[in-house]
C-alpha cells in the first residue's frame, strides 16, 4: 500500500479503469466468479444483439430485474474515494465498464453544490439507465421499470416505432469510438493507471491499461484475485476496493 501511495503521489495524470468488482460492495452482482451473473445466465442468451432479436421480451425482463436491483444500490466508499481523487488537484480520468451509474452518483454526492464533472466517468459499456432505438438514432435516459410481459407492451421508439433496447454494449458490438479513443488517450497520457474490480477478460476495455504501460507509466491493480492484468502490473493490492481505495487515496487532494 505504501508503494502504491508513493506512485500515486508522484503521478500528475491518473487513469482509473473500473469493473463490476467496485460495485460488488454496493450489492450489484458481478458477471464472473462464484456469485456472478454468468453462473446463472448464459451471456450469449442475454447480452448479445442476436439474443435481443430472438427474444426481446426475455432480454428486457432480465435487464428490468437488474435495473430494479441497481436502483436500490448506493455508491460505496470505493466510489467515493475515486470521486474525491478526481475532484482533487491532479488530473484524473475515471473510465468504467460498469453500466450502473454509481460513479456518477458518487461524483454528485462528493461534489455537493460544486461541479461534479471532473469525477464523471467515461462509460465505455454504456448505461443501464438509458435506452436507444434498435433502428434510428433516438436515445434517452430512462430509469423507470419496463413492462416486458409481451412484445406488444415493450417500449417503442417515439420517432420511428421500432423497439427500444438498453443502451449498453453487448458482445460483438462496437464500443462508441469517441468514448473509446478518449479512454485510450487518457491511459496513454497517464503516469499511473489504477485498475480496480475487473477480471480483465473483456476487450477492448481490458487493453486500456496497456496504453499506460506503453507510454512508460505504472499499473496498480486492486482485486481480491489474480487476473490476466496481474502479470503486467507494477503492483497488485489484494482485497476489496471498498476498503483499499479509501486507504490508497487518503490524504491526497
Ligand atoms: C472485486 C470485488 C471487490 C469482486 N473489490 N474487486 C480480443 C480477444 C478476445 C476476444 C475479443 C477481443 N476483442 C474483442 C473480443 C470479443 C469480446 C470479448 O472481449 N470477449 C472475451 C470475453 C473473450 N468483446 C466484445 O465483443 C466487445 N466488442 C468488440 O470488441 O467490438 C468489436 C468487435 C465486434 C465484432 C467482432 C470482433 C470485435 C464488446 C464487449 C461488451 C461487454 N459487455 C458486457 C455487458 C454490458 C451490459 C450489461 O451490463 O448487461 O460488459 S459483458 C460484462 O463484462 C460487462 C462488463 O462491463 C464486462 C467486464 O466485466 P468485469 O467488469 O471485468 O466484471 P467481472 O464480473 O468479469 O469481474 C469482476 C472482478 O471484480 C473480478 O476480477 C473479481 O475478482 C473482482 N471483485 N469483488 C474489488 N469487492
Ligand atoms: Zn427509432
């Protein structure tokens, strides 16, 4: 921890990459691992465009269940610590694979009446609380429950009438090129990439920390378990991000 704090103290620019593990202590299920979503559900049945075309009702039912679960979750000390770091004096970019909106919620809580924008994340896999049209460019924030009992009651686009879908990135779909290049740029320019709570298995997000290493920066990983990023990391801190992130950033502004 002291070595990681020294790397952070020396870094002017920091890129933070987070994954499902940072929200685990908020009660949001992760994907892989013992209690992960993919233990009970097959990714290809639910998180692909083919699955939505085949059975949009089932996919919406699953997303509506997750949206309900996440609506009841609040940011944990790990989210707050990262928001504090990003609202401090150094240049910090939070890049998240999470679709749960908890980094943004933490940014608003920590900023209070101030400007939360330096702590707002780049959401490379979209947001579970936004919907987009399957046919045109319509896209809108949407937090309410969705009626999924039949295809007929599923939400439709007010512009063209096609089905609306969650505005998240499914397997086989491209990530938003502008968001992705901003994420890689911030990693390339960073002196330190802090990676927390990701299995490091899903690309291209898992390659973002490599851009920091390629630019001569350091990589610090926070995760209770070994990941493919561990072998490349300058340091690995083993444990829960809700405990380790507050200790890591404490005292930095
Ligand atoms: C804790 C903790 C605590 C627990 N504290 N930590 C290169 C090689 C191989 C394959 C590919 C490649 N490039 C592209 C691919 C294909 C594919 C891919 O990566 N497949 C691999 C899985 C093999 N990628 C894609 O399809 C991407 N698109 C793409 O590349 O487009 C171009 C293209 C198109 C067509 C063909 C080829 C290329 C899109 C990926 C979209 C991922 N979408 C999901 C669902 C989002 C919506 C939703 O939420 O429903 O994103 S899948 C899921 O995985 C979700 C997550 O963001 C993502 C990553 O998961 P994450 O965050 O790492 O979570 P977990 O659960 O895996 O891990 C949690 C970690 O936390 C663990 O390590 C725990 O130990 C730890 N933890 N408690 C800290 N308290
Ligand atoms: Zn439309």
